[in-house]
C-alpha cells in the first residue's frame, strides 16, 4: 500500500475505522486530524457516527481560516490547533478513549512501558500526562499543548483519554495502539500477580542491540511454492492482527520452504496492510534485495537450524499470554483438554538478547514443547504448518484469557494427572 497516494480524508476514514473496529472508541468518541503540505487541516466531524465515516464527512479547515464540509469540525479542534502550533514536526493527531488507557487516565498515570522490549522501545520518553480540563475548552488546549511542547508524542489526559501526534496518521495510530496494548498487558499482569520490570541492565542491552546486517541477493523468479506461501502468510498475518495477537508493528511469522529458504515478516511494516511483496525471503543467510526482515529474524533462523521438523514460527506479544511472561505466575495448561492437546506444557525462560539466548530457546523447543515464554520478552510458537502455528498462538492466548478471568471467579481446579494420561493416550501425544 503506497500511502503517498491516499488523500488525507481517506486516511482519516481508514484509521477511524480501525480504531472503532478494534474497540478503541465509541460512535461518538474520538477525533483525528491531518495537516497537509498546504497547511490545510483535515479533521473528523462532530456528532457523526465514528463507525460509519465516509470521505464526504471529513471537514477541512483551510489555511486562511475558512471551513469546508457538510458538518461541524470536532469540538476538540482547539487542542488539535494547539498541538500543531507548538510542534511543527507533528502532521497528524489521534485522540480517542480506549478503555485500558482510560482506566490509567482515571488513576492519572501511565502504563508501565518497561515490561517488554516492544513497549520500551516504542514508548520510553514519549509519554506525558496533561491536567484535567473540560473537553473542547481553551484550558484543555493549553494543558495538552504544554505537554507536547516537552517533545514527547503521546499525552494521557486526566480522566479523559489519550492524544498521540506523529508525522503521519499511520505512525500516530501505531503508537496509540501500542500504548493501549501495553495498558492491557499491565492490567492483566496486575490481575495475575505483581508485574516484573525489565532490569536496567536489560534495558541498556535493548538500547544497544542491533540485528546482524545481512547481505542482499537478487530474487529473479518466484516459485509456485513461494507464491502460495506468500499468499497464505498474508492471510494469516491479517487474521493474527484481527484477533489482536499481533499489533500494527509487533509480531513476526515465518515459514520454511522446501529448499531451506525462509519467508518472514518485514521490519516496520503495518501488519494490517501486509501484502505478498512486503514479505522477505531469506536464503543462505542473505536477504531479498531492498527488503529488511523483522528484528528477530535470527531467532527464527536458529530455531529452523535446530528443529528440522518445524516449518512455521510465530513470535508475538499477545496481551493475555504475556501477562504470564511479566509475572512469576506459571502458565497452566492442565485446565481444559484443548489447552493441553494443542500446547502441551508451556515453560518460561529468562530474558536475554543475542546468539547464545537464541540458541537456548531453539534447543528447548520440541515436539512435546512447541510453545515457550520468554520472561519480559515474547511468546515463541513452533509448528509443522502455518495453520498449526496460528492455532497454537490462538489457543494459547484464549486459554490465557480464561486463566486471567478465573482470578475473579474462584479457585481453578486442574485436570488430574490420570486425566492428563488419558488425553495423552487418547490423542496419541508424545509423553514427557
């Protein structure tokens, strides 16, 4: 998708649709704007269903102060203008009331962004908090502009919601989505136990880490197998995103082809808009020309080297599953037959970065342990097919969700050891 050819009004409709469909606003809540190259301001309207916006609904505040459109501009237009005044680098703004972040706004603080590398690298130094003021008021405009003037790109509004400003509406949405995802993770972890932050030593390692540079090769033709794999991966990546197992910028999927080459998700490409040509082919430790693989491509490669039967890998940060990775609570698969049949036992390993850590993860994964949690890191899922890896991550997240919910229901009663043995025998599973 070439964003350069999408009209600002269409961009606002696209992003508002994603926000609404992902449950991060109501039909009456939230507003978006874009300041174009002419200095004109495009903004969502007031009093129009946010779940059914059309291009014709978008309002335009011209540089000369005149207003074009069939509605009224958002009542929050003042603070949009205030942000653009103090931050000329910002060209797009997202404001909404996503429930997890609203809960933090009511507590007048932000979520803990030191729980995972993805949260830390995307949020550290970005988040401020603006004092409460009446929506649409000049005081709210002043409070928000004051915080954006400090240089960050996201501001929580006390007892209200969140505002994010970036150079494009797509980048603003990505940060907005990441913040809401981290807020959910923090909440779910608190439900389970006590969230454990990444140590300062590990935070420094995250700052310093860079994947090994790969040489390029020119891909002159695409095999039928590769083309089929690209189509299947795009379909699954979009499903992973729709099920909130991936976010726009986090989550990686790969598959190994019959010649040993690897197809993998690219670096810094919105998972919602992934197309076949965006995927990166890795061959003989080289990358497809003019394409950059995701940061964790070396982990994918190492697992394929160590596990000859594995043909698909997912590395992701699902918000319920990761609650177990950032607390000392063990993930219990002895709760329903499906969880044990699909996942077996899920173990946790300490956080780490680099070749030795990748080697350790690859060595611990096996047919009877296809899923692994890295403390304060990510979940790793391995399978013998693309659909199999999707099934595992989905079952892992949904079972994790049930376990988190159970904290408010009562004591969890496990399936007994004898019943686990019956499952192993009945489904011909490999015993431990």
